[in-house]
């Protein structure tokens, strides 16, 4: 968890909780809350997915996610942001990532949410392994 009162960062092997993220960003000064909820889908590139495994370089991932949250706070007029990511094995329908953003106005909340997920996928050391009936493959192998 981040020490900033307006930022919540979590990487956990426990099930992510949408209500926790929503409750954190909820604020009476805000007219908009944007949420991004990533879910494990059952197909990728016409192949049936059985499950996913997420591996992290946890201390570095938390630092990078914190940078994203701070940059989003500076770049957009937002009040609070929560970025929670799962690690470990996830099944179809499970939630690997939740991003919640609150702002006085909806546009800033949407823009900050989009910025956060796009930047997370590009810069944070979290790797995903997709498991299929006939094998497995690492994806998003960056940075």
C-alpha cells in the first residue's frame, strides 16, 4: 500500500476486491469514478486458454505502479487512484487487474484510467504465462 493518502497500490496473490478499490476512490468532491477491470478470457488468438500465471518482480513493480499513479495525479485532475494487480495462478473469469480513478469530472477520470492501464502494461515488471491444452507461452515479456 502506498503512503500517499490519495493512492492505493497492491500486488497480491489473494483475490482482488472491486469494492475495496471503489471504496478507496469514492469521495464527495468527485462527480466521476472510472474503473478498469481486467478479466481472464477463455481465448487468445483462436486458442482456448485454460488459465494464466502472473509473475512479478514485486518490489520493482510496486515502485513502477506508484510512479504511474503519481504521474496520473500530476497529469490529470484526479482526486484518488487505486491500482491493484494479482500475481500467481488465475482461472477464466478471475480479475488480474483493477484500476479505479475518481475526479471532479468524468473526462479526467477516464483519461487517467486509460493512461494507468496502458502505462502499466508497457512498464511494470509483471509477466503473464498463458496455458493452453497443447502448451504454454509467456506474453507481455517486458520491460
